[in-house]
C-alpha cells in the first residue's frame, strides 16, 4: 500500500480493517527493520523498503498469473520464453485460456482469427505451420495490414514445399515481411494493437494447438511486442526464396 504513497495510521487501519493494538506492533517491526519510517504522523517506505516492496509486488503478481489457471501452466513448457520475459509474466494481466471442446474443436483458432481480423498491425513468431495460415496471412496483407512474421527453418521448408505460390506472392507486399530465426523457437505468439495470443508446447514436447492464451491488456501487448523484438534481433528478413 505504501508504494502508492505515504499513509496515516488511520489509513492503514481502515485498509486492513484492523484496530490500533493489532496493527501498531506490525508497523513497529517494519520500522525497526528499516523498511518504513514515520514523519509528520504518516508512514513512508524507506529506500530499502521500496526495493523490497517492488520485488515482492512482482512475485505476488506472477503468483496470481499462475494461480489464475494453474492446470494450464503445469501442463506446458515455459522454458521457451526467454528468462527476462518469464519474470514478467505478470504483465499478461487478465488473460483467458480458450480451449477446444468436443463440440467446438476450433474454438481457440476461431477466437485467434477473430482478433486478427480486427487488428491494424500484426507481429508473430511461430515454430509451427498451420495449413490455413499462409493463405489467411496473405489475405490480411492484401487488406493492407502491417504484418511481420518470424518463422524457423523447418517452417520455411514446409512453406516452400506446400505454399510456394502464396510465399512468392507474399514477398511482393511492402506492408508484409517474413523473417527467418536461426535459433530454436519453443513458443508461438502473436501480438497486435488489439491483443496478445500465445500457444505453448506441452511438457511432452508436443505443440498444443488446442489451448490458446489471449489477453487484451495493454501491458500484455507491450510484453508481446518486446518479446517479438527479442526474436527479431536474432532473425533476418526473407526477401526471396534463395535466402
């Protein structure tokens, strides 16, 4: 609470719905530990207290992200997300997991496509190839959307084998870029001005097409854009089929 600014004893009591005898010993403990100090009848965070409070805040928010759907996180690998971004998973905010059901097998896919259609710009990284996506991405490029997609060598090989016509056409668009990442990629995600979408690999190593994490939070979109830039620095643009 003190991260938001200094508070009086009454403020703190009201916040915790506690009495003076209940709260005062805790405040004295924090004071004796050098984490807070009192000045003009208000309590402030010390410099040390601010560091610890901010560190705890990140820990607490990350914990809440996992607790929101612990089953999903326990089933999947997150090691494919670079460590500095794993430590910022709390930025996903109020995300939702879209899962396939016996009656709606393509529910995650449909939700993903719906959000793409509403987007003005699109940035994506994918180590897998869905057979419908080359034509769909080409259609979005034709509509003038600003698109950059990063793929792996294996995905590029598959596109050249099965979608060569779409690839050749797509490389002609100035508003669409295709990039090749030479490093291993073990996470698939898309970010745009509207949303962040992320799919992970199961602990077995199999890509999970049937569960999709989506967040519309501004912090999640920023997280996704910065994660994209991380992979972009490790990639080169594909300008012709000879690359």
